[in-house]
C-alpha cells in the first residue's frame, strides 16, 4: 500500500511537471519553469523549458515589448509592418533583482515581476498596483502553429479599441477577429470588417498592441470571467505593453511606436459628394453647377471605379469623358477638387497592362500552378492581384497613378483592398503567394502595403504636396499613409430600415479614432440599398447628414445610380442639410486646430467621452454621443421620428450650443428637444471656439475674419484656446512650419479681460490683412469696452458684421441684446491685444 502511494505521488508530480511545459495530451506547449536569464542592452531574455525563450525589451519606462519564441530563436518572417520606432527613450542598464521565486525589474513608472516556476509575467505600477497579469501558467500556449496568451481579468476591468469595429464601444464580454473582410451592408454586430488594428486599451491603465498579421482573435472575457486572451493562427507571439496615466497617454505611446497621422489638405475637411455611378464628365459638371447654384458648400466631387477605361490603367474612359483635363481645371476654378478611385488589380480584359504586369512578375502567384493568381473580381472580369509587397512594383504603379494626377486630380480613394470578397470563407485565396510571404500572413497588411506605395509614389512625383488618400482596408500603422472610411454601411434589403446601421456608425467612428484613424467618414446616407422613395428617405438622410458633418472627411455616397445630392430629398431636407454643412464650414478653424493635435498626438477629432473623462464610469457605455474636440459635445438623433434626445453630460457646466444660453450642470442625464432641424450640441462653459464665415469651399476668401466665441467661465477662472494655422497644402507642417495664436479670457467681478497673445510664427503667417471678431457670450450689456487701454465706440451689430471683412476700419464693439453677445472687431496685427469689457456695478 505504501509503495502504491509513493508511485501515485511520483506519477502525479511527473504529470504536473510535464503539463507545465508540454501538455502531451492536447499538444499544447507552454512556458514551463524559467531557469535563468541574460541581458543585452535594453533586452532581458529568460530561458524556459523546451528551449522556449521570453524577451522583454524596454522601449521606454512605460513601453515594454514582449516576444515569446517557442524555438528560442527570435526570428520572424517579416519585420513589423506597423512598428517603425522602438527607441522611445530608454536609457541606462537593466537591473534585475533575483529572489528565490521571481525576478524583478523596476522602471520609473513600472515594476515588472517574473515568477520562475512556472513562468508568469506580472506588471505593476510604481504604487504596487497590479495592472497586468498572466493567467496561471497560460501566459503562452502554442498548439501547432496557433499561439495564444491568457491574462487575468479583473472584475471591474473594461476594454476599448481594436480600431474600426461594429457594435458597442465597450469590448468587455465580447470576442473579435482580425481578418480584413468585404462585408457589404454589415450588421450592427458583424465581425470581422475591413480593417485590422490589433490595439486595445484597458481601464487598468495599459494598452496592448499585438504585432501579428495573421488571423487573430481577441476574447475579452467571452469565455470566462477569470481571464481574457488574444491569439493568432500562426506567426510569433509579439506584443507591446503600454502604460498610461490615462487613455491619451496610452494612445501617444502607441503613436510613438507606429507613427504620426498625416494631415490632409485643408479642403479635405470640407464636404464631399459621391455616388456609385459618378463616372461621367457632364454629370460631374452638372453636379458641381447645382451645388454652386443652390449655395450648398462643397469641396470635393468623387469619381468611382467606372471612370477608368480599363481596370486599372488610370486612363479616363473615352466614351464618358470628352476632355477630362479641361473638366478638372474648370471644376478647380469653381473650388472643386476631384478624387478618383483605384482598385489593386489588373483586369485580364485590359490585355496590354495585364501582360506587362504578368511578364514582370508583379502579380501574386498561385502556389498550385506557379502562375499569376486568377482573382474573380466584382467588375472588370477576372484579374491579377498586384503584389505591392514586391519593391519593383512601386515605381511601376506610381507612374500609372500619376496620369490622372498630372491632369489635375487631387488624390485617390483606395477601394476593395481586402482584397475584395476575401472573407473568411474565401479559403482559395490562401493559395496566393506574395513576395513577402503567403497570403495568410499578408492578407491583413495587403491594403496597408498598397496604401504605402500610393502615398510614397505620390510624394515622389509631387514633392512637398499633401496627399489625399482614403482607404477601406488597412492594418495598424495606416495613419502614416492614409485616411479611412467605414465601408458599405446601410441596409441593403430596405434602405428605409437602415436606422440601426446608421446609429452604429457613431461607435464605429469613435472606435476608428482610437485605432488612429482621426480623419474618417461614414458614407452619409449609407452606401447600401435602392432609394425608391426620396420623401420617405429624407428623415434618415437628414439625420445621417447631421452626424456626418462631424465626420472629419464628410462624404455623401450611395451605391449605383442612387443619387444622394441634398436637393433630391425635398426643399425642407435641402435647407436643413445646407444649414448642417454650413456649420461644418463655420467650424473649420476649430476643426483644423484639432487636426494638428491629431497629427501631434494621435488623438481623434471625433472622440469617445471617456478619453477626456476617464474617471467617469458613466462614459464607458456611451455609444450615441461624442466629443468634437474637447469643447463641443454632440449627440446626433439616430431614431426614426424622434424629436427628443436623451444624453449624458460629463462634469462641468454645459451650454446649449444652439441657443447659446441654456446652462446645464454636468454629471447627469438630460433629455432635450431635437426636432428635425436641430442637432443636439453643447459647448463646455469656459470654452473658446474659433470660427470663420460660411464659404462655398474652404478658404474661398483667403483673408477671412476669424471669430472667437467665448463662453466665459466662473469668476477668477481663465479660459484659453490656441488657434493653429499653416498653408494647408504643403508638407511643411512636418517641419513645424506654422503659426499659433493664443487667446485667453478671464472673468472678474466687474467684467472680462480678453487677451490675444502675440502670434507665434514659425516661418509662417497668414497672408494678407484680416480682422478678429471677438464674441463674448456674457448675457450682460457692457458699460464700456477698451482695447489696449483705449475706449472704443459702439455701433449696431449688423453694421459691425457687415464691415467684418474691412480691415482698416476703426476698432468697434456692439451689443446684441437678443443673443446676449458682446462683439468686438479689431484688426489682426499679430501683436498683443487686450480687451477690457466692464459692467456697471
């Protein structure tokens, strides 16, 4: 009996030790025990059972790269497609404190603890709060080619991110896949979609970027309340841990790794119009004329894929365009820019170009035949898939795409780059071989590789000129090359039933922003569905437009011949739509200032409330509203026939932007009136909002007066805003060539002091003379107004505004009693100016 007991104990010990390193029964390889370590520069490498090694690379005191190599070689097929910089400021040596059961390393912000038996990674903040923790011995599990990691899930932990995903913003309890998929008319919870951005953030003060391009999956507690996991079908287990005091800091760390977003040309932030069959010269001329005739601001007219003679030869379709160069020139004289689409394939019917690419080996090949892969395509017949991972392809493609650019076209939208119809069930595509690897590895980065070529070639042929490029399929790091739109949204079965898909575009857009796609749009009206009754469609169109004007790249678009120009939906819809678009143009200086912030920090313009209010748990589940910058809160109406909107106001005090007066205290839910012509919109008390006059296209009048709407804060509390400006067209902003003007406002017991600081000019200043119009929303009639210690005269508000463009006029002020606004008009000298507004005591 005693012998039997000893044998049983020995067997159990043997099983335990074996399972901790290699589960023979299910073929799962784990890390097992950690026996030793070595250091080299900023890398700490642990040696575990079965030759498995774990590298901890210290990029900075906040960012840690974790690489678990099952073979112990730290080799990968390709360098990272997303990460371009791992040197984020780490200096000094790695000092390892070895204990009996663990190793520890300290940075200024973190304490990293590695348990020896079995290997277990734990990361604490400097206050010893556990942030991130391997779940039991499952910090690494490999079965066949599949690699996975499991992390302990805290009861209160919530997750956000993964880029442009459908469904609610809060990912807790859900699972998601990364496999770029063409999902026309996708549902409100459909997954995967067009883009793969394997970056997420936790309310536990960290973010994770899983640097693996294969099909990956994230399970945020969908399998258990004890753990969450992320895994890939193949490739390496490489991820970056990023600490942050708040979500903003985490995003900045991610941007430091993957690159800053490019800024669009200034006109890209205007309104743009598109349609599936925008493919004819006369049609483009007629649409442009109608916009100008009806005085609806518009900057861009798109041309969809039918503009080409052959897919993808970049030649204008001869039967559709009589004089395309002249068309583009004349539209340009009216303020319109033309953007054309491109697809990443060459049709076999386009014999000359197809044979050229095939002979040069520019297509992805079929491993079964060794020949160019034969790709069925939605139009143009079967095609060859251009292999943008092959270096020689870049110049070849760049020379082709330059043809319309030389005609005056201003940029592209890169469509169908999944490549199209390549969803999970399209397994035949896995037989494609690219220059840099098999399709299972390249699939998710195919669109990114294409966008990289498009942008770099644009820069090569058009030096120091900003690109406009908007893409559908992408991977992490896309912000270095392109902008984004959310693909084929809407209800294809019944366009009038598209309200839920429309409503879901709010969290889709907010999620895209957190994936570092700050310059984004949905297809206003929804792409899918035949519009048979324009009157019936008008309400959905209006409400989508009222949301869409806050999409930084606002584009109206619909499939096929379904026209979605504003005037088609009736007079009321046209007027409401015009007012919404005019609001976008009015806010251009505000939007452009936040565009620079997006470039510098990665922070989106359209942002989820928890990015600004991370300690307010009420913001974690707000999917129907957003901040536009920091100062404006927008809550679009997304329900059919709704005339009210229930929304949440975070801390502080908020003013109804539409009347400029009604004040609400924050940290409460409210219900506001929202008839069809009203966008529920609030401005934070203490905000300063720059604006410009409404124009028919961005900077139609280059020397327009800049207005500053001041919503004064409490007595003794200063407000401020820093207006950013540059030339809006060149890449000089990358060299920090710009100017900034800070405006400050301080309320006191007897009035207000407003200070326009001397302009900070970095080799740039606004061209020509202009005025500033200061608009103080005080609600109180002033006794006197002084500018730079000199008392100024009063005039009627309508007279002051009529002279807003006249620079050499005297400095004046007015009092609008109905609106409760004090206006002050003064020339922009670029120097310090101080305004004193006094009230009778």
